[in-house]
């Protein structure tokens, strides 16, 4: 794991630690770290389960943001370069 995986867009303020955008950003960075870990250790099933739980939390937050404010949702998806939930 030689890459720097900090996913902190400059437009997401650190003062808004509890905002939906900051939580999704935090979960995205954790998902990327766990994905790289699982590339090396494919049979680490407890990490797989943790990844599924984090991905589910992020999905629920994205659905919530989509229902509340679609403009913020589209901006966040574009900044993090992830696709939205189906």
C-alpha cells in the first residue's frame, strides 16, 4: 500500500464533520483502503464483511442525500468520482 489514499476534496470543509458529504468522503477512503488490503489478502473474510458494512452505510447515506438535495448529491458524486446507488 504505497499510495496516499486521502480522499478529502477541498470543497468539503473539515468543520462540517457530521455532514453527509464528510461522512461519505470518510467511508469512501475506508472502502479504498480495504479494497487494496483485500487485493493482497483475498481470504480475509472479516475484512470483507467490514467492507460490505461500510459500503452499505455509504449507500444509505447517498440515497438519503439523493432524496433530500439532488444538487449536493451530484456534486459529491462528481468530486469523489464514484457512481451512485442503483
